[in-house]
């Protein structure tokens, strides 16, 4: 793998107006937005839009926005632009797909979900399976380490498995399962693999083909973009699926999966977010290097920057006797889940907020994981790093926790 490109943090932070005064460790719930994204959204909304078409300038503009966003997502995820589906949210996209796939299931068929996952990659599959009489099987993770291994998944596979849903990265522990190995095991039994990439996409270079994912979903607002979701798959796989749709609406792929008029301004913002990421690594000449190549270089630089800060955060928390770190996955995103003895998560959240440090406490919709960890429905405090996080901000968080832990 090429060495990571130098990361100019000051240059990156200058594009985020919201960063002045507040240290944001709540990126796993949604990152802050750079000015370029906000400007792209505003410009699209005020430039004149119509329904997509080829006659008027406003029709062509809408068409170009949609096609541009599909191309941007394809470059970000290493997938086919013709297989990019836009939705209101990742949760909606997953529910819609689950209902369509469940038409092919029945009694005797099995669906596998993981206790490590966000509920948006559990409940849609569980409910769809129950509706048609299929069986749900659970892949458990190691509560001590936070690891979900390929053997944990393989143990619940059978010739009756139709789909396996697994996370690319845990949104509370940061655990990054070996998705390619899991994909190989899933495909050996003839099943499909759905990967929740919401928490992986902001922190690592992604190649959906290399991951072995048949379906991959994520949310642009987790990587500097606006609030909506997306699902990607091979176009030929989407051709085999027929969702409910309005009679006059297009039956082409991917349009057959997109209900109603798309939010053009949000799609323009998503393209701007991808372009912003492509420029995170300095020295990449946009005129000479394809966007996909610049994105890979930028995400390698982001990984190196975040890994350095993660080590600083883990070491600092590890020195505090009153702090308990939950999970110790070998490969992780820069996400730390912790508790402070004698204080509820809410108290820690409030104490840090008083210092201008945003690090909330909850189960963060990873309810099954929180319960499996013994934290119940209250969960713990989550500190998630982002590309704009600085060492000074990490120290501010550590100082706040140390004051509570003393």
C-alpha cells in the first residue's frame, strides 16, 4: 500500500465554520459540514430546477446533478454508477431492500444478523424474515474484545442461508470485521451479503468489490455531506429485484428503487462532499489524477491522521483508573466507547459539554451490542474522531474526563 500523503489539518479545519470554539467528537452521529457543501446545496436550489429532462436548461441541470452524484458515489466506493440508489436514509434503503428480498424467502429459509450491528442493519431483516416465516440466526461477537470473527459468522451459516447482514465498522466500538473473509464464507453457501458501511466509509478507503459486498449502504451526512442515504449494488443484481413503485415511474435500474422526485440539492451536496474528500490530501492535481485515485490518497491520509489521534486518546483514557474502555478490537475506526466509575454516561456527557466538548452517551441504536456488552439500554460515552479533529481537542476531552475521574 502506498505511504499516506501528508495531512494539512489547519487547511482542512479552515473549511468548517462550525469548528470555532467546539470540539466535536460526535462525528459517528453526523459530521460537521464544510462550506463547499453548503454552497453547492444553496447554488443548486437557487439556480433553477425542473423535473429531469433534456429540453430546458433547468431540466438538464437536474439530470446532471443526479448523474454527477451517482458518478461521485461510484468513485468514492469503487462501484458502478449505474448501481447507485439514493434514499431518504440508510435505514429506509435497508427496509425497502429487505421487503423486496423477502419476497424470495419462506419457511425454512434463514437470515443471519450480527449483535455488533446498528439496529438499522438488524431490525429490517428480522421483521422481513418474520413476515414470511423465515428464521433469523444471530452471530455473536466477543464482548471482551469487541471482535466479530469470520468463525462467528460461519457458525450460523447453512445451505438454507439466504442473506447475511454485517457491519463494515461498529458505530460504538469501531470494530472492523474482516468483511472479505466473511463475504467468502457467505458466498460459499450461496447467500447474499449486505454490508452497513455507514461508519466505515468516513474513515477508510472503500472498494465494494474488494469487500465482496453484494449490497453496501451508507449515509453522506457521516462524511461531510447532507442528510440522506444511499445503497449500491451491481446493476445486474438490481435488475433481478422488482420493488413496489408507481405505474408511470421509470422501471430502469437504479431509478425503479427511488420513490418520487430526488432531492437534487442534497445530491449536489453529496457530490461536493466527495470532491472535498478528494482534496483532503494536498499535492493531488485534479487535472492530472482521476477522482478515484485522489480519494484513495486522501482516505489513506485520513486513516494515518486519525490513527495517531486514536492512540493519543486511548493512552490518555487508559491512564485513568476510573475509566473503563469497552472493547479492544485489533482493527478499528477511531471510535472509543467508555464509562467512568461513579458517573452515569449522561453526567459525563454534560460535564464535557460544559467544556465545549461534544461526546454524547447512549446505545446509539446499537442496542443489541450495548446489551451484549452488559451496558443495557443506557450504553456508555462515545468519542468519535473525524478528519478535522485536532490533538488539542483530544486533550480537552481527556482533561474533562480526568476531572470527573479524580
